[in-house]
């Protein structure tokens, strides 16, 4: 087994982060200029249905990767989503593992 095969076999991609809608959500939150992003902004920016986004947010919240705050703004319900410290760490770990995969593929294709 080569060194790159050993590295790849030791990867443990976080399946919760790996799912496309959740990865897009975490990435959007991590790259936002705001500490909190509204549900509506997330839904529109990611092109997800309200139902799908709700399910994905619930999964991320249950894992402790995001925080959801419900309040009223101008007498209208407002749901704000923010990335938690553990969510940021999970995204960083996932991206680091993806970098190992990319580097391995790039080395092998040379």
C-alpha cells in the first residue's frame, strides 16, 4: 500500500457535512459577512425549497453545527441561522480531507 493509499483509507468524511444541501448551507454560512443569515436568504441563495431547507437545518442543528434563532422583526416571524464553532470546525475538517483527496488525484494524474 502506497503512502497516498494509506492516507485515503484513513479519511473519515463527515457524512452529515458531505450531503450536498448541508454542505452548501455550511459553506454559505461560513462565507457570509453576517454572523446570522435569515432563512429566506438561505433558501433563495441555495435554491432549496423551504421544506428541504427546514429538514437540512434541523439535521445540522441536532448535530450542533448551527444555531437557529426565532424572533419577530417588524411584527413578522424571522428565523436566523448562524454557524456554531463546532460547525465551523466540522466544515474545516471536511475541507481538509477533501484537499487530501484532490492532492492524491492530482499527483496520480501527472
